[in-house]
C-alpha cells in the first residue's frame, strides 16, 4: 500500500450500522485507493463493533465483506466499506464516500444558450442555465423545469447520492416509442454547497446532444 496516497484528517468521523455505532474516531485517515475519491480508514482501537474477518457485527446488524485490516504504512488501521455504513463527519451525515478536501464544486448562473436534443427532438432550451463545475468531472448544465419538456419526462425509482450535492431523483425521456432510461436528474433538497441547483434538472451529456451557444458539445 506504500504507493497509495493517504493523509490524516482532523475531523471526528463516526460510522453506524443499523443505528449501532461501528467506529468513532478523531484521527481518521483518508486513502485514495482508486485515485478519484477517498475512503476512510480508522484506527483499530476506535472500532466499536465486532470484526469477524471481513464481517462487521454491531448489535443485531451485520455487514459482510465490509472491513479489511490495513497493511504496510496503513498497519493498525481498518478499512470500512463506505457503502455499508451510515457516515458522519462531525455531526453532519455524508453520503456515497467521504468528502475530498481537494475536491471543489462551483455552481454559477450563466447566460449561455443551452439546448438539449434527444433523437433529434428538442427536450430543453434555456438562456438562463446554471452551470456546475466539479473537480475532474465534465461541466453539467442545470436548467429550470419551465424550460424543459417535462411532458416527455417520466419519473423513475432511481436515486443516487453525492457527498457534495445530496440525493438525486431521476427521470427517463420518452421520444416516440423509445424510452431513454435515467438520463435526467435533479436535486429537490441539495446540500448547502450546491443549493443553487435546487429544483433544476440536468441531462447526461454523454447520452443526449448538447448545444451551447449553437455549438454541439
């Protein structure tokens, strides 16, 4: 593990499983295993749950394949699988994975003209989009619902979580007899750093045709 980037954090971090405390530490370690986003390793002495190999047991709850002991420079730490637990940084819950201290989200109002096409049909068009710039990710164009053909959108049961934006709901787009699944999303109650996208919707640029100021992206 010596070639993996890691650093200590000063945040108090807690993990819960089924409402039961799994770990409580003021010296967590952020580890960038995949190079994109970090996960938490916690000192073994700060793990409050029972570890049976890779299985974590806390109260009546159990999470298989959710723990791994660190090696090398991470010896004495326990890797807890992010998706297996409810996480808190200080007293605020975080979702999906820990916040990266080197990751930034900028949400800016714009007067660029944005038009979205699906199968040659204009689904959305706006001269007042909100642009979300996120480290290492493509810019996303969030549009007011009044500028979107909501009659062509069908809500789905899909939800995703983001530690910077919150919980997203999704829509599919139906054009003629074709349904494009989950290519539109929005945040009804975004986290504080992303409140400017509240109530707006964005499209997967990779799955639609996006024109900005007349230029196809």
